[in-house]
C-alpha cells in the first residue's frame, strides 16, 4: 500500500463574504491511497484561519501520513488527532479504497438515487442588495430552510432583511437560521437574541466567540432563541474535553463539520455525547470540493436525521470536481445520470 497527496486551489465564482473576510480561493488537499490495482481518494479540506490544524507543518504531517500509510487506520487516526481535516481525508480514502465504486462510501438509497437530503439554502454576507438577491434566489429554488450569515453589515439592516422575509413567509412556510460566527459581544448578545427571537427564527449559530464558556452558558440558559455551537467545537480533541464543553455550556444544538472536528470518528463521538444530554445536532459542510461534500452527504444520510442539513451544493467554485451531486427543490441528491470527472486533478 502506498499514498500520495495533491494540493488543489478552488476558485470562487464570486468573492464570498465571511466573518473572516472575503474569500476568493479555497485551498484543499486530495489524498490518494493505492493498493494493488485499487485507488482510494479523500479530501483533506483545511480551512485557513479556522481549522485547528492550520499550522505551518500541515504538509509535513501529510508527508508523514503517506510515509506511514502501512500503519493501521486506528494508529494513524490517533497520531493525527490534532489534524482533523487530515483524519477525515484519511477516513474517506480508506472507504473509497474498499468500495467497489470509488465514490460510493456509504451505499444507500441516497447513493442509488432513490432518496434526497433536505438542506438549507445559504445566504452569504454582503450588502443589503446582495443579500436580498440571494434570498429571492433561494426561495425561487424551492428551499424551505434558509440560513443567513449575519455580522457583515449593521445589525439593524440585517434585522430588517429577516423581518422582510417574515412579512411574506410564516415560520411554517420558511425556517430561518442565522449564523453570527461569533460576531456579537457578550454584553450585547442577549439583547440581540431577544430581538431576533421575535422573528420566530429556528436558531442562531455561535452568537459570541468561542472559549467563553461562562458567557455562552448564560446565553444558552437565558436566550429565548435556541443556540447552536459551531466554532466552539473546533480544537476540542478528546472525549473528556468534548463532554466538558457540552456539560458546561448546555446548548440546544451543536453543528458538526467533519473536516473541522475529526471526520467520521470525531463526529460520531460528538453525537454520542450530545444524545446523552438531549442536545440535537445537524451536519454542515465547510467549503469542501465535491469529493469532500460527497463523503459528508453520504455519511449524513446514513445517520437518518430529520433536520434540514447545512450541506453545500458544489456550485460555488469554477473548477470544482464534476460529480453526480446536484440540488433540486431544496434537496441534495445523487443523480446516477451524472458522472464523476477527475480530469482537473491530472
């Protein structure tokens, strides 16, 4: 068995605004494992500025992995515990290697085209006009759950945008989620959450910056709007530490991004701990290419959750990997009539 990796730069069709600035490109790495005549592929989707493994020796760790690929999967995952994106890429590559179909990692009604995954439509940060245009496009495309990233423009303008949706669509017609990406200060957060709760939102992700357990716990206790932890989960590696986060903060939801929290094994650990405390969850992609998105979607479907998921659509990039994934009426599906094309990776 041998392995190698390839660095790849994804180009956004249009600059995408986040709380960490405007993104024009997204760096990622593809891991290939070869065994006899079989090849497996996985994506190590590091997110610069957000991933816990965004450190100078990232590629050295990938090189170490390729050199030591003969070790067991359990041994490799343990060694890579502080490199969650590499853990997930490794898991994908091994599943891909074992699959008769390189891209069918979790065979199911989803991969045979008979089932779909309900997803939220994501509205990116930007000007009021830009955000309003995106909202109209998502509604027209049949999404019944819309997630808006807030914090790029002033709160009053963002509130009015949300208010305008609610005037036309009730809570039963459109589910609204918002993601503050830690954009509120602890002193102002509760007042803002009370305002937002009047709009019958489903939840808000990460209202304040992570690592403020006492303040976040207080918000989760007092807020009339349900709170979901997102960035709070990043960089928490052991089961003991994960349990401490959940027990101390007691959120209503957690957001699982496999590329940022240790892939399948890491996500399963968070889910098991959350269930013990009756904390619900959903899964979100984190700007992976279609290779990573495919793995996340198949894994998500295998969990049989009923909540709308935060999965990407693969349409953000000009040079994505062609795949059978497509969106129809607010659902992600695996279209057997479409084919994978890895020409971009040659």
